[in-house]
C-alpha cells in the first residue's frame, strides 16, 4: 500500500495514478475521509486514556468511571475505523514510474527493443498443439475428460524438455547468487491480502480451499514475498535474491474464450519465478537485472523476442513499473507474452512490514518479482520455432546435454 502521509501530500499525483490504472479516483477521497476520522478518534482515545490514568492517580472514582464509559464507547469505534481504513487504502494502487507508458489497455504497451529475427519457413508452420499431438507429447483431450478444460497432460519428451529448461535456468541463477527455495503452494488469506494479490476484485481468479480457509498460489512469488514478513534487514545484507519452481493455479475467470486451444493459458501450469528484496536505491536496478536475466535465457534458446513496457491500463495495481518479454510464436504469427517483471517499490513490504536499516534510518524494503521461465509458454515457443517440415522438433543446443538428444521425433 501507499504511505498515507504520501497520499495526503500528493493528492493530485495519486488521483492521476488511480485514473491511469483505469480506476475511480474517488477511492482517494474515501481513504482521506476515513483517515481523518481515524486520526480524530485516536486523539480522543489517547486523551481519554490520559485522563483515566490521571483520575486513577487522584483516586477520583466518579470521574474515572465516566472516562471509562466514554472509552468503552470510542475504542470499538476506533477498531472499526482502523479496519475500514485498511480496506480503503488497500484499494489505492501504486503510483507508476516516469517511463511507464500512459494507456488504457494492452494496445498501448510500448516495445522497447527486440532481439532476433523470426525464422522464415519453407513450409507453413504448425502450432504447438498440432505438433504436440502428432508427437504424442501433449494431450489436452485426455485432461479434459479427467479434469476439465484448460488442463493438459504432457508426456515423454515434453516432460524432459521442461526438466531441461529447469536445469538450464538453475545453472544460470545459481551462478548469479540466487537462493533456491521450495515454498508452500497454499497461502493464508490475510497474507495473500498483504501481498496485494488477493482483493474483492481479484478473488474470483484464485482457487479457494474453503474448508481450510486457504488459497492455492497463482505464482511462486505469492509465498516467496512473505518470507521476510515482520523482518528488519541490515543494509549490507541486501539485495537478497530467491528463485522457486512451483505449479501455479489460476481460474482465468477473466479470460473466457481467450486462448482456449493448447497450453498457452492453463488453470494449472509450472513456472520458475525470481524474487528480490533490496534497498530503495537498488530497486530499479534489480528490475533491470531481472529483465537482463530473462533476455539472457531467451537469447541462449535463440528464440526471437521483444521487450515491452506495460502501460498503466494493462499493469497490475501493485506495480510501479512492469516490463514483459513477448516471444515469437510462428504457429500464431505473432509475439506472445512469456515473461513478466514487476517492480513494486515498497507497496508490498509496507503491508508485510519488511524493513531495512539504512543511512537514512529504517525504511521499507523494495521488492521485485519476475518470471525466469513459464514452462508451458516456453515449450510452445521451442516447439513452434524449432519445428521441421516432417513434424520433428530440433532441440536448442543449450538444452541438449540435459535432453540427451538433439531432436524430438516420432519413434
């Protein structure tokens, strides 16, 4: 969340950021109104508590009882207003960086740079699903009968390909000093809310386990981010970087009818995610590092891509700056998102109470998260970019040592 003092001192800036993220700016007025009531109640309660102590010292029983009754009336109201304050301020999105494009939706995202040139095939390239079915390595029809739509079975070389991608990314991230983590796949609602990933608006996208009052995570950063909840770092210990490889669970309720074919948009998929905690001065450089790692991985795979600055109307509420990588998909004849990098500033850490002692005093840390590999989408990019006319798939040279072969083909 934003600092309420910052909101008070920058009302127009915050309102503009809210509008740019396609939200109603009246939520800023609402939080200021509740804040004013909260501050007034706090002052009244503190004054009454002071009087209560004074009358106790003076042994003024009558005045003490009178003051106690007033406190019994005001303290519950203060508790209600404090809850209302959190609910209202949680609705205020993060402000955005100066280089974030202003726009209403994904059509106004801005391509920053591109790498590689889409391959010119001497035949009409097939999409990943047709390739996967013919090779016997992707079966969505079977998963549909067993589980439902937007689930899939991967077999044989598709599984080995995913493992090779993980081993490759593992080798890169370990050399760069990242700490591997196996985090929980479940998260409590209160922590999910503190991560700014659960709200009345986004709850529909989450898988809820009602009996246990828990949720399945939508990405590894959802349980990586709270690792240092209620922790204060020393400046010398930052930046601290983690990565985790987990399943991700998303209901995709807001994408009805979109990308229903194949494995591009699934309810369950595997993803390798990066997370970092840094000082405020290091935060932007951390995001640039994460994007450079994403590019390093994709260049090693020799898959053409473009780096995209996400506009205000298409980025998440907690984001200060969002950069995506879109990879070329020959079967679709266009670039599709395969990676995201989110710079949150102190928006999450303020909720999580994760701090750092610096020369400026104690501050909230800055947090970044980013995709290393979304496995399904990266497998799509490999199958479509490395396909041959006979339906076989050449394996990127950087992955061959983990695959133990150079080609995927029918036996």
